[in-house]
C-alpha cells in the first residue's frame, strides 16, 4: 500500500520530468530540423542559382553573337534590295512590287530615301515624307548623308511612326542617287528563343517537393521560366513577390528572407544576374508537415525511455541528415544524367547512383575512384580527346581545381554516343574549402552541340548559293595565321544584269548558283568560297604557286563546261593574289590587288565579247 501510495506521489513528478524531457527533446529536435533544413536550403539554392547564372550568361553571349550576325545579314539584304531596285528602276514607285521584293528578301518594310534623307517611296505609303529629322530613331542614320560608301544597321529600336520595335538597315545604291532601307521586326523571335532557353534551364534543375526556381525580367518582373509551370508568363508581383527597391536595391546583389506568396510562407533567396532576377523559393509548410510527423513519433518514443532515446535520436538525426541531404539531391539529379557517382577523395572510394551501359561496362571491377576515372577515360573517350580528358579527370589535382568552387566541367567526345559534358560537383569540403566528397556526372550533350553547329552554319551561309557569307568571311580573315601561305581570289560573275533583265530573276539565281558550284568544286578542297554580295565572290585557298596554276586551269575548264536549264553558260572574271608574292603591308592591300586584277580580266572579257559595260 505504501509503495502504491509512494508511486502515486511520485507519478506526477515522473510524468512532469518525463514530459519535461520530452518537451526539451522536441524543442531541440525542432531547432535541429530547422537548422538542417535551412542549411540544406541555403546550399541547394546557391548551387541552383550559380548554375542558372552560368547558363544565362552563356546564353546572353550567344544571343549577342546572334544579334551581331543578324545585323550583318540585314545589311546584306538592304544591298540586295538596292541592287534589285537599280536593276528594275520601274519598281521604285510601285508599292505592290516593292512589297513583293520585301517578301522575297524576307524583310517587313522597304523604304527609298532621296539624297536629302526624305522617304519618297516604299512598302508603307504612310511613312512617305518622313526624313532623318523626323525623330531620334530616324536621326540615327544622318551620317549616311555625309558618306555614300556607308552602310548602317540599327539595334532593335521603336520606330518613329508608331513605336513598333524594329531593326533597320540602310545603304546607298551604286550610283549614289538614293538610299534603300529595310526594316525587320525580330523581337518576337529573340524573346521566344530567350524564354525557351531559360525554360529549358529551369526544367533541368534538380527539384524536390516545395522547391521552385524562378527566372524573371529584372525590370518588368515577367517570369520567363519556373519549375512550377503555371506561373510562367505572369509577373513576380502577380504571385506575391515584389522586386521594388525595398527588396532588391540596385546597390545590393541578393536578398534572403521569408515572404508570403500565394497565401503560403516561403523561404526565398533572390539574386540579380544581369538583366534578370533569379530566385529559389521553398514552401515552409511542406517542411513543417514533415517536421511535425517526426516530432510526434519522437514524443511517443521518448515517453518510454526519455534518457536513452535522447542520445539515440541525436545520432539518428546526424546520420539521417547526411543521408537525406544526399538522397534528396542525388535522387532528383539522377534522371538528368547519363551516369552519376559519388567519389570519396579521402579514401579513394566511390558509390554508383546511376549509369548507362557504356559507363557501366567501362567501370566494371574498378578497385577505387582513381582507377574508375582512368578506366572511363581509356574505354569511353575517343583517342583525340584522351590526353585532355585524362588531365581533367585526374583526382590528384581535382582538389586544387575545385577549391572554393561548386563545380568544374569539361566537354569531350565519347565513342559511339557523341559529345558528353563531364562534371565534378563538390558536396563536402574541409575547413580550407578543399573538396572531400564530390559527385561525378556525365551528360549527353550531342544534340545540343549539333543544334549549336547548325545555328552557326546557318548564320555563316548564303541562302541562295550555299557559299559562306560575309559574316563568315570577316571571322575567317580575323583568324588567318600570319605566317601561312594562301591565295586570295576575287571573283565577279559576268552578265548577271542582262540575264536578270532578259530571262528573269530565276535565271539570274541559276547563274549565281552555277557559278558558286564551279567555285566550290575547284576551290572548296583547298579553302572556302564566300559570297560577298550580289554577283561578287571571294575565295581563300591554301595552295602554293605551282599548284595554283593547275587549280586555275581546272576552274577555267569547269566554268566552260557548265550549263544550266535556263542559262546555257557562265563566265566569271577572276583576280588571283598570293600572300607570298611580295611583302604586303596589310590584308586589305592584297585584296585591293586581287580586285584590280579581276577588273582587268573583266575588261578583257567585255572587249572580247563586245558587251556594253553598263550591263555587268
């Protein structure tokens, strides 16, 4: 009875102590979970933001290159329209014919200016009478009045008439009696490319429940990409995020804090990256539900063995923290890659998470992480990339390359599968920032490489003749080795204007295509052929003087033997200059000499054929 009474007396104390232990344990557990989740969020968000920033910067550079290429292309189109208008003067005052020409050249507008800079004809009669003094946008072209050799192209700018965003290119015609301007509206295409690229970047980011990556315009707040697709196209303000000065002042690069978005409290990290605002958002209620379930289980368990369980739980938490962090990130990442391994650089061990057949076979029976890397290089990478791949995958030097970095990557050609991107991602570092554990990933980027090469090829190719265009010519000349021996060939197709006037432009196109075929057939094996505009071509071929004579003879024979369906023959005036025939002061001097020889050859052709020089 006394023991029962004593137990009854002690029971409230025991319950109180047990409850206190449980309460303290739950509080500690809540703090630990919050710390772990916050730290995990911070690390994950920084990795994601760095990845998005890097890709956006690369895309921006590619976009700037594309715009430069477009400018070159639009100036060529302006010259093409000028040539057509000179060839058929009667179209100058025919709006319908000019619109047909605009459609043929793939431009939206064509305007003809007189020598005073006033529009007197074109595809848009409502612009007639506008001049270079009609507004800031048109005043950009005033230098044309002072230099008739000038050709200009304007960046995307609202036009004077209705504020529509356009790109305009302008040039003088051959006799300097008028200026021809073409207008193109490229903004829709550029925005679509930019948004598609950003959407793809965001879609490929590793995600887990409650986490979203956002990429938006830095000024308007329009969302270009988000892992939660329904918000794409909305603005940050519409989903509850303000990009005003109180959140991201211009003198601050990032913001970290808690915001209520769509009715939920979210932990946010936002950063300015050039013209964009990028951010990672994590719904705190998702984290709270998970934490609550864990704490309820803990409370029940601690009621039976409070002291023992507290110690055990702390160990479990530490173990679960590493495992859950790795599993949550690696599981979400594994679907993105062809293969993924975790490498322990301290103990030279590795763990396989996922791998395609090629990597799986290459890594069979590897005793350690270093041997695995050597086998993958030896059995997977093509011979010409062996040396650079071996250097990249050297784990002894990886620590120095990854110190205080999140990721290093390299691109190599893989046998049978094409281009791959190999990456080392640091997931654990020592106090000096040197990596202790890394994730090694491989990803097939062959389709991306092919699209990139196709885009480059298209931007460097003349649509009609399939020769290289002026943009390719400028880039190639810039990269010419200073000590190389080559021959510059200046070429002009004879008789294009009479063919166009008598047989039509389809015949003129066939003549240009036939000339280009002859050039490619004879010069293509030794260098490149470029269409400079209209009937003007150039070639840079790497042959010596003795070989040049054979090439010239072969070219003359091929030209004489050519015959088309609409045009029966082709004639091409040429001027050849070798880089080693004298000590040239500059490349331009050599080009000028080639042009002079070509015009001498053309003059001889006119004398021989008795052709009026006005019909070049």
